[in-house]
C-alpha cells in the first residue's frame, strides 16, 4: 500500500504521521517510543498495524541527546509516580487531538489504538486510564504501571482490550511489573492477552506475531 508521510509540530509535540494515500480510515494508531528513542523508533512495529490505518508517531518532549528523547525524566527521580505520567500524557493527548482536527484525518469521532514500548508503554497505559471512553485497543510492550495509580470505578476499563508482552529476563523493566500491570487492568474490567518470552528488554518473534493478531481481530 502507498502512504504519505508528514512531520508536524503541534504545541510542544513533534509528530511523524503516516497515512494511506488511497484509503480513508477511521482507524488511528498512536505508537509511543520509550526512553532514548524518537518518533522513528516505533516504525519497526508498523507491520503489526492494519495496512489501511493512520499511524501517529509522537516524539518525547524530553531531549536527552541528538535523536534521543524521553517522556518522564528518570535521571534524578528513578520512579516518577502516576500523577507525573498523567500530566505528561494529558498534554500529549491534547496535542494528538489538535493534530487530528488540523489534518482532518477523520470527520468521524476517533477511537484510538495505542502501542507503547517501555516508558512509552507506561504512557499508553496512563492514557487509557485517563481517557477510557476514546481508547479501543492498547498494546503494552516491556512496560509498567507507574506507582500510585488511581482507584477507579468498577468496570471503568471493561470495553478496552489490552495486549501485554514482556521478556522474563528483562533487567530494565522487571517481568513482575507486567504482572502487576495486568492485575490492575483486570481489576477494573479490562480484557487482557499476555505474551511472555525468554528474552530481555525486547519483543521477540512470537509476541510480535501475536501482536499483529491482536490488532487484526
């Protein structure tokens, strides 16, 4: 399929946008990179997204070094809490919605699909908790739930489908954090699919295949 791409600055957020040329789709996917990545880092997961979807690749607002960005600053505070991530995520969502309006991606109300890796998975999880009414599917890869998450109303997340993938040998984000994330989401009614592999801080071939199936079905 043929695509057109644009790089757009909205407020303090820089986006790489990929849209099908000949197809208009209401499917909008937001792929969010982790610590030290950039807006091109998540393109490796584009094959897991339906061909006719629009993909938004945001760049983290924290500049680390050349072509290297992040979302939450863990250099002086290794464990930012949920509220810290919520402030970052709310700002990002405001810019995403303005991007949708300004580019006229869809004339219909948009329900977003999210995919994040590591710190980007934390951002994706927080976005789904803050804006459950506009989120459909969420893939959390090698991710975690920030500390001190909110208490939600029963079944707040019941209509959201989550895919969680994590390596059992991950030394950057311990495997146990994915289990705590799964438990929290299911506590509030979410449906989850879980994939584990005997790997470190990466996603292997098996979980990548399951990721593609998750978004196809």
